[in-house]
């Protein structure tokens, strides 16, 4: 009986450890996706409105992102919504893995249209 109880405790402890490691990995992947998303959005928002990197079209990149050194695939589409507005739709996901990723949309304005 005591041996059975000891075995149950060891197996239970191993299961808890395995579940904790899986939860940590999932958290690392989520943090890496959000980090990649915000970095790419900030780099695009920092460009001048007429910069060639903000030309309408579809773009892709792959990079390793902390935490966890996850390989993240980024794809973004830039579209002109009029002569003073550009729309950026950015999607990031874990590279090589099918499934949903994280998506964000941002608008870049030439100016706000206020006149002195």
C-alpha cells in the first residue's frame, strides 16, 4: 500500500512538471508573437509616409524572437485608403506550424487635417 501511494505521488509530480513545462512553452510562444507584432508595427509606424517600404503590397519576413528563440513568420499587407491614409494589416504566427496567429491592423495618416 505504501509503495502504491509513493508511486502515485511520483507519477502525479511528473505529470504536474510536464504540464507546467507545456504551459511555459505556450506562454513563451504567445509572448514571442506579441513581441514580434509590436516590433514590426513600431518599425513601420516610424517610417515617413512616403517611404518606399510603405508602398502598397504584400510583404513577408521570418525572424527569431525572444523569449524562447521562437521562429516567427510575419506577413503584412499595406494598402492605400485614400491619398492621406495607409492601412497595415499584420499577421504573425509560429513558423512551420499551421494554425491561427496574431493579427493587428494599424492606420498611418499623412496628417490629421487640422489647419492653423
